[in-house]
C-alpha cells in the first residue's frame, strides 16, 4: 500500500500481483487554474500516454486525459466559471 499527499487530500493505492491494470476507470483531479491543469497533465504524461490533449471544452477551460507511466488513467480539469459565478454550472434564470 502506498499513500500520496496532494495538498489536503491523501490518495492511497495498492498493486495486486498478476492483475490487469484498470483501463476503464479514471481518477479525476479538479484544479484551480489552467496553468495548474497543464502542469499536471505534462507531469502525469511523462513516461505515459496522452489520451486526450489538454484543451478547452464546453464544461472546462482546460480538460485532458492521460495514462501515467504506471497505467493509471487520469482526467484533469479546470472547470469553466458558470454565468452566475457561483460554481453551480446552472445558468441564471
């Protein structure tokens, strides 16, 4: 078992001998800036594979998918500000 600290979040993981790596499961990391999203995608893809290049989408100012060098799939995003500015994503009525 390994534990990693990401700011105030502790992520724990384990390897299972002779198990196939997960290919349909993703860890999602939401960050506070476009620059941070780009930095994390670059770091995770070093020695890994970019599945979806970091880009702007309808729901995020930055979104990308990578598989790191250990075979873990990641979705990294910086959510787009909502028109209300309250983070809800719901338009003002």
